[in-house]
C-alpha cells in the first residue's frame, strides 16, 4: 500500500504532509516553493510509493470558491497531467491555518517558530490529510 500525500497549495509556497505506508499516521513532510512543486512531487514519488493525492480546496464561509480556488484548480490540472494514474481528492480547507496556529501554540512551539509561514503550511497540510483520513473511517 502506498502513501497518501496532502497538499496545502499556496501562491508562493506549499505545505506537504504524507501518511506512513500503512496509512495510519499523518506527518508533516516539507514546504516547497509552489513553482517547484510538480518537480518535487515527481522526485518524491520516485523514492516513496504514493498512491493518491489530497489537496485542500479553499472555500468561503458561504461554501463557495474563495479567490485562490481558481489557482488551486489550475494546479490540480497540472497534477493530474503529471500523475494521470493517481487519484486526486479535494478536501475543504476552511480554518486550517487558524487551527494550525492554535495547534502549534498548544504544542508548545516557540513564537518565532510559529511566525515561520512554512510551519503553518506544513501543519495545515497535516490537518487536510487527517480530515481526509477521518472521512475514510466514517
């Protein structure tokens, strides 16, 4: 069984999270410049078996696409072109950044480390992945 890789796509940088091969634990993987993301994912998929992708879809409180949703949809097209055999799932990512900030505070992360945007992106990707895994268990 291969891993599930989650993507918290951003205009400048993107947070990534991944499951273990048995799909039990979601772990932060990396933060990557969005312009290098497809290349990074191809290299990662050479080293580790990835069966499917999960991407956070930005929505508004009214459950409509946010302003950044078209960029995410554009990236999904590129992802499907690069990995045509792998399923791509969308997960509502509302509130993941604020939940990530709170989790870092509760986890005892120092203030200077919480200010690093990449840390928020990685934790947000973990939350997206965990939401996907929880949905599968229902």
